[in-house]
C-alpha cells in the first residue's frame, strides 16, 4: 500500500516539466531518491566543490 502526499499545483507543474514522456511523477521522484542515495547529494551542472 502506498502513501499519499500533497503538493501544491506549482510544484506539481514543475515536476511534470522534468518528467520524460510517459513518466509519472512517482517514477520521477523515485529516480531522484535513488540518485540521492547513490551519490549522497544531487549534482548540478557547473557545480564544483
């Protein structure tokens, strides 16, 4: 059984803009969490330590 979370309409639209065609918000968030767990942080283009 899944858990339901509420997000505002603006965040939903932003997430939709990052999803690939046919990808759900849930799949996109799962991919983000997997990346975070693997790398320990989100990497941004042009970012350097």
